[in-house]
């Protein structure tokens, strides 16, 4: 598979490529003839996300981890 680093392109071209909406096609034209076609991939499906944790529960876990770290040090 060919690879193109967007950092090597002029900023305007890189912006067109990165701002392409999902499923949108981009024609590559040279001397008036179509030489290629790029299709932006659809947004990836979110992988198994962790279940939402209540803020209080998250805070308790952080403090518990902190307390355990301190106890391990001393």
C-alpha cells in the first residue's frame, strides 16, 4: 500500500484531505483527466467502551489508588 505523509504536502492540500467528510470522494485530476479517486472512510465504530462511571466513584478510585501508592512507598 502506498503511503503519503500529510506533513510533506502544502498546507492547503493537507487541509482538504483531512477535512474530507466520511464517505466523500475526492478526484485527483492532472491536465484535465481524472487520474485517481480517494474516498474518505466512514467513521470507525466505537470499540467496546468502558461503562460510564459516576464521578464520585471515579474520584474514590483515584484517591484509593493514591492512598495505596503512598502506603507502598512508606
